[in-house]
C-alpha cells in the first residue's frame, strides 16, 4: 500500500508539467489560417484585442504560470527577443503579446498575477490574463507550451513553435519575406 501511495504522489507531482516542452523537445507547425480572436485585459487592466495588431508582424507567446519552468524561461527571454526583432529589419513593425494562462495554482491568471509576472520577468509587452486568456492559451497550445505563434500583417498564422527560444528574430524576418513574396 505504501508503494502505491508513493507512486500516486509521484504521478500527481508530474501532472502539472503535462504540456510543458523544454528547449530540446520542440515541435513546429506551419499553418495558414487567421488566428482565433481574443480580447482580454493586460497587466494594466486595459482590454487588448489581437486583431488590432493587424498591419504589424505579431509574435504571440502562449504561456502558463510559474508552475511551468519552461514558461518562466520563455518570459525571461522575451524582452531580448523583442529587442532583436525590432533591430533586425526596419521595413516592418513587430509586436509581441504574451497570453498568460494560469497562476501558480493553475487557476486563471488575474491582473495582480499578470502584473507581478511582468515585473518579475522584466517584460516590456502586453501580458493578457483572465479566464478567457487561459482558455485561449489552452485551446491553442496543441503542440505544447510555451508556444510561440508568428502572425503576419493580415492576422494569418505563419509559424507555431513550442518550447523555450524556439523562434528567433530571423524567423520573424523570414516569415515577413514569405508574406511579401505572396503579396507580389
């Protein structure tokens, strides 16, 4: 009986990591549909609508809370990625939005949690939260999380990649070049 109890405790401890994908275990998808719509509050309480970013290259980071070690790493690396994206190609504007699904207890992240997350990880971008944001993150991380989605100027998903640091500024630039070639 004692072995069974220890086994069950072990399984329960592993459960929160289900869906997390580290730096080495990555999966990428190319897709061509419009991203699902989302309007949710950011860490400052302002409602942000993803479709308002049409006209700019957009990188979405679908993330969970501090119970996901890889999500913390992705949040901590986001500012450096944003700075790199802004300097690599001056032909386009690039925006970065993080959808924070949950808090440390796997409940939907609220404004206080999102603000603390933003401060703790020194983010310079919108961090969306709420029950709606959690549902959005869960519904769109079919390949794992953290999950990056590169979205073109028309709101179409260009690349989806799960894992820490699985996209670069060069990836965004490449997707922009593909977008331009398709419009020509």
